C-alpha cells in the first residue's frame, strides 16, 4: 500500500470510529429530554464535519502506541473525542446573534435557528462540560487518572481564558489586526490553542513524556496558525495580509514538521497533516 493510500485508509477508519463514539456516548436519553437539550446537542455534534481535532489527537496518541492499540482502547478514543465537543460548543456559541450572528453552519441552519437562542446556549454549555466528564470517566476506567488529568488541563487551557475564549474576546472587542504579527496573535488564541490542546491531550493519555509533550505542543501551535492562514487564504479573509500570510504558511508548516524531530518516525501522521495545509502547487 502506498503512503497516500495508507493515509486515506487511516483517515476513513478513524473518522468512522470517531463518528460511532460521538453517537454512542451522546445517545438520546431514555428518561426524557427537557427542552430538547440533548436533541440540540446531537444536532450540532453529529452534523457532518472533518473531525480534524480528534483525528489530530488520535495521531498524537499513535506517536506513543500503535494504531491497533489506540483503536482498541475505548478510553483513549473517548478522551480524544472530547476535543470535538469543545470545538462544537464553540461553533454553536460563535453563531449566536451576540457573537458572529450566522444563520447557517455546515450546510444547514445553525443551532439557534433550528432550535432557539436559549436552547443553543444550553447545548453549548452541555457540550463543554460533557467534554471534561468524558475525559474524567475515561481516566477512571483506564485506571490511570494522572495522564487524563493532564489531558483535561491541556484542554481547559486551550479552550479557556488562555486560549480560544481569549481569542474570541479579542476578535469581538478589538479593532481588526493591522499587521500579520497581530493577526497571528489572534489566530494563536482563537484557533491554534485548541489544536495544541488536541495533540497535547492525545499524547498525554497515551503516555508521552515531558519532552514529547513539549514537541507536540509546539507542533499544535504552529499547525494551528498555519491552518488558519490556509483557511483565510481559501476564503479571501484578511486580504490586506494575504501575501504575508502566504509566506508565513510555508514557514509555519516547516516549523511544525521540525518540531516533531524528538518523536522520530512516530510523528509521520502528524507531519502529513501539516504538509496537507500547503497548496497543491507548492
């Protein structure tokens, strides 16, 4: 099997595992659903998506264990899926009229349009808190609470006032970035912090040591800013900074790949994710 075919097969298999886990662990309740809360949570969580953040978490876990070992470990899988709950909560809240006021998400009505604003707020709150329940329960079930506690800390830092929430506050409360340095500060908080949390979480629950976790964190930070530059260029966002962003994209991808050096060949899947951010003509 060629490397390209192997990567495609890995992505398909892992996405399927993630989809099944999300559906299974957030099943419709059997004791009623006041306010259609869980229905609202499932509406957004199970909407079609790339599942990039849990995929990166699983790829980081596989720097420590074989693909077969992580695939057969329900605790690692559920913990890695927790980052998708946080990402989904952020999308629900971002779409609210008080934030970005978007009526469509992933090709269908955003949560507050399909339900109502109050339900959407509660659905986001429910997903955010459920993420940490999943990590805690996975750590207890695994009999290794320490690594899962580290994973929960990484996710809290990436999602909260040091990361994604801080970036959202900056985006809403400050003038648009006037140079690429300011733009990358916004990207590092609003986008990259959760990518960094994803790979740190995956590495932690699979047993990465301190040096390996540091390498994964650097990768996540570089990858996340590069990802947002690539997304901006595709969508023609921040056009005044497009030339600088294009140059920085290549630099950041190179830095992300170099940061994996302490992991040796075990970092090849993560390196592949970074390389995929570059234009096909590059």
